[in-house]
C-alpha cells in the first residue's frame, strides 16, 4: 500500500474528518477523495528526498486526472479559494500534467508571485513539456532550475532548452543536472551536459554514477572532455572513474583506464575501494590493479606499494576462504607468498573460516599450504642450528 493509499484509508475510517473535509465542498462527493492526496502532498512534500518528492507529485497527478477531466475549470478556482491548502499541490499536479487550459484560467486568478519557484521548477522539469516551460517563461518566471528535475526524469527537450541558456551563465546548475541525469542513467543527457566548463566535482560525481551503471563508453567519453583541464582536475576525474570501477568490479572500465594511462607512475585506486573489490570477489579487477601497482620488473613483493597489498592479503585470504573463493585465495598466496609468523596465523584463521563455511576444497588446499610453510620453517631452523654448531 502506497503512502497516499494509506492516508486515504486512514481518513475514510474517520467520520469527523470526512465531515470536516466535506464542509469545504459544494456538493461533489468525489472532491473528498481528491482532497486527501492533495493535502497529503502538501504536508509530505517538504519531508521527502528528491526521489520521494518526484514519486509524490506523479502519484498525486495520476489520481487527479479523472477528476480534472470531469470538473469544470471555473469550479477549480472556487475550490482553491475555499481551501487554500490545495493551492500549491494542485498547481504542481497541473504543471506536471501540462494542463495548460486549466493553468491559463487559474494562474492569474489564484496565484501570485509568492508561489515557491523551487517547487514550481521541479514540476515543470518532471512534466517535460516545452509548452509548459514557455507558459511560465513568457510570464516572467525564472524556472531554470527545471533543468535538474528534467535531467532526472530523462526529459531531453527541456534539458536542452535550459542548457543553452545556462551553459555560460550558471554552470553550477548544469553540473547539478549532469549528476541527476547520471544518477538515473540517462546517457544521452549526460553526454549533452558534460563539458569542460562544468565544475570538476560535479563531473567526478557523475562519473561515479556512470561507472556504477557499467557505462564504460560514457565514462571514457566524459574523461576526454576533461583533457583541456589542468592536471589536478584530470586526476580527480580519473581517480573517480578508477575507484568506482574497482569498487563495482567493472573489469572493462578498469582495463581501459589502465591501458590508456601507461604514462602514469601508478593508478590512484584507494585502499577502501580495493578492499571492497576483495570483499565482493572481483578477482579480475584485482589482477589488473595489482599488476599496475606492483609490477614484477620493479621488484614484486619488495615494491614500495607491496605493503598496502599485504594489508589486503591479511583481510582477503580469510574472507575469500569463508566465501569459498579458492581462486582468490590461490591468487593472494601466489602473488604474495606467506613469509612471516603473522602470515601463518592468518592462514590458520582462513582454514577455520573455510571449515565453518563448509568449503572443504578450500580447507584442503590451505592445509597443504600450512604444511609446506611449516616444513620450510623446520628446514630453516635446522640450518640455523647447524650454523651455531659450526660456529
């Protein structure tokens, strides 16, 4: 049951409230059922996040369509005058639906300059109607913020209209729209809005969303738009793409980034994102990042960044063992063979984790590694003893 359905159900069970609502009407029983979602929208709008507000406006508008079709337009102005609480929600619904005939009659009679431009712009963008945009622009209202909600709703025509106006005057607004479009995976709009003039933090946020959606081609295209920026901005965009690629296990994206940036000394994948790749079993991504960060030609385990990977080893081996991911366990021990007493303790913890998870094949393999490690220690201690005797 939706929030609006729940509100209607609760109110219909309350006779006193029904009488109170009906007192505002002029004889139409259907009005009582319509006023409830309108009032709910009015009360809940300010307490929701953006997605919640969008859902509320759409759901309320859908309920109003049959009622609006059967209600004479002049009567709407009387209802607004007698029940001020429906003034804003009714306007938002009419704007979203693009009911220009009713808007044209009501607007000058019932609305003034005190109406909330933020809410109005949101409804204009969600509706995605250029005639509705022109309706307000021609009356002198600045509804340019509609580009943000239009981008989230995938309304390309409205986005393009406002982008042409804001491209050089309000790049922050364009940046917000870019992020909203990326959040909802509207690729065409993202490619339209991404330019070198958009502030870098908006670009980075949009790239993160596109990486999560696994839109590799779009991410790479977005990075090309930053080529003329300074090194810090280009690095920020690249780091955002790589980190999210590692985090979500986007192998093709990570491979493309590494292959196209061979001139860089290392890639800025964060420890937390690598740890998440370990936790979620993205082994192919780990192969790529490790090869770039600790190339064998630079000394392998002796490489300066090998210590960071050792931390991942101590986290990854027990975790992969508990999950039954034998290939990942084997990869960790192949690239970074156990060399310390603490490593042996980590392997014992991993054996217990694999046993608790019912992964016998992992247990058997790890036990074999422990035996081999213990034999090496015995041989090493024997050599040390002979050195003492010979000395």
